[in-house]
């Protein structure tokens, strides 16, 4: 017999209405998000002598070709993980199937808009440094 507070009782599994694909993306993006967040904090706030406090500092920082790629990957990971998590919270409200479709499309549009704007902004900053 399993103990009542056994860790195996708290295994993460897909929720009702959450596809295995979305659940897998959420589980993969979580650890990636932690790693990218640590890199972001260390590089942006601790390695830079005074931090990246001015626009000129940010433009100079983006001259390194790895930086825009890392920042865009960070953006995509944050948006994907957060919107899938928000969808999971909304699923707890047990919405009607039609409302769920509307919410799904709203989240998809919000995600595409956020990622598009972030990528555009990163590319603009990169172009200022050349």
C-alpha cells in the first residue's frame, strides 16, 4: 500500500483537455526556461561591469551573434511555457468546448504577436549595431 504523502502521488500528467503534445512542450520548456533565465541574469546583470543600463550598452551587447539567438530562444520559451500554463489554468474553469476553441485561438494569436514583436525588436537592435 502506498503512503498517503508519497511523491508518486504528485506525478505531473496531462490535464483533461490538454493534449500530450502540449503537456510535453510544457515539460520540456520548463527546465530550458530555468537554464536560459540563469544565463540571462548572469550575462546581463553580473558579467557586464555596470549592467546593461543604457541603449548603447544593449546595442553593443547584441553585436555578439550568439546573444540575439539566445534572447529570441528565451522569448519563445517564455511565451510558449506561459501560454500553455495559462491554458491549463483556464482548463480548470471547465469551459464549454466552443469557448475553449475561442480561448485557444486567442492564446495562439497572443503568442504569435508577442514572439513576432520580440523577434522584430531583437532584429532592430542588431541592425543598430552594424
